[in-house]
C-alpha cells in the first residue's frame, strides 16, 4: 500500500510542471484551415503530406502538419467544367502564435486577410 502512495506523491510534482508549461508556453501551429468560398469546387494538394483534398463550395477542410510550414497548391473547378485548373501555389512563411491559420479561398486569390503576412502566394 505504501508503494502506491509514494508513486502518487512522486507523480504530483511532475503533473504540476507539465500543466505549468502547458499553460504558459505559446502554441505555434502550422495546420491550415481552408474555407472554400468560391462558386465551384477546389482541390488542394499538400506537398508536405503528399495528400489531396477536395473541398466543396461552402465547406472547410484542415490539412498540413502541426510542426512543418505548409506548402500546397490549389486547383479550382467551375461548376460544369470537367478538369481542375491551377489557381495558385502557396508556401507558409510563419506559423500563427495563437493557433491554426483560418483562410478563405478568396483571401488567397486576392491577397487579403492573414495571407499577406503568413504566406507567399504564386498565382497562375
């Protein structure tokens, strides 16, 4: 019985230390949340994870890595078109200090919002 009590008393300072660092350390996340506010579908190819994500009109998708800056290409498709066309390529310059960057497709295309400071955008 005494072994269990000693184990608990030894773990309590460790838990307090982890909790303290968890509260006071800033969160720098590079995961990107992209909302499709265009009039058609978009397709995002994440170069870091080598994955593709189709995002329907009005929908949101999270992608990327929490610890690597994002690098991705966005392809757009009009409603009745059969193929996707390259709209832009993006490279993340910095991760946000308060969590994940939440972007809109129109902000990436127009160069407005958080995209100016956080991303290098090459339009095609």
